[in-house]
């Protein structure tokens, strides 16, 4: 699972047996924008360096992407006027598509990004840095795509808390906790 937030990016590797690896990296879209501005080659180099230093050799078979950067990339890819969770949820974003959007976004001004169909105006200043993180993360793991989920880590935490309280049943073993 890939969750690009404002201050950090969370990576979680797991399966039916549970979670095998998790890390929180200082690679949030806001943090990177504040640090590097529009120097996207420097942003990409920094993301690659952090991934190389902090993430061991792993071989994930699939990826699920959550949170605003990824749902916005899906919204743009689908050509939606605004994010529609029912359409975005489950959308497959190819690594080549993410790379193409990254190239496009990193070559635009914030005003040009803000004018894109489906772009939330508040996300425009940081979406390019977030796209760099997604693109570099997919490349780091050698993944050719990710599945977009509208259910994020907070959704999973709420389900886990409800399970503990007995308000809901546990999902079937092997089911994605975020989907």
C-alpha cells in the first residue's frame, strides 16, 4: 500500500499472513514542495535516495494507492470534472500513466495545474511533488500499476477499532483492510 500524505508517505507490505513491512518516510507532497519548490529533478533524486536508504529489497506483487495524490491522479486520468469516489475506487493506474502525468504536471505552473479538469484548487500547488513520489515508488518496486482505493488508512483504523469494540465483524482473511 502506498499512501502519499502532506508530510509523509506510508508504505505497507502485507498479505493474508499479515503485515511484513511498514515504514513512514519524510516524503510528503507538501514537505517536498516546501523543500524543493519546482526543482523536480532534485525532488525525484531525493525520493530515489530515501527509498534506496530506507526500504529493503522487497518484491510486492501488487500495489494499492490511497489518499489525495493518488485519487487526484486517477481523477485526472479518467477525465472527470471532479473526483467521484464510485468511479475512482478500483481504477488501475499504470506506471507509464503515472510517469506521463508526472512529466506533464512537473512542467506546468500552479495556475495551469489548477485549470486542469478535475483538479481541486487546493491540491494544485503540491500535486506535482506527490506524483513524483508515486512514480518513483512504483519504479523502486518494479511495479507496472497500482489500484486506487478511496478507503485510506484512517478508514482501516476505524474498521479495526469497530472490530475491537464488537460493532462490526472482521473482514475475511486476506481481504484488503483498506478496500
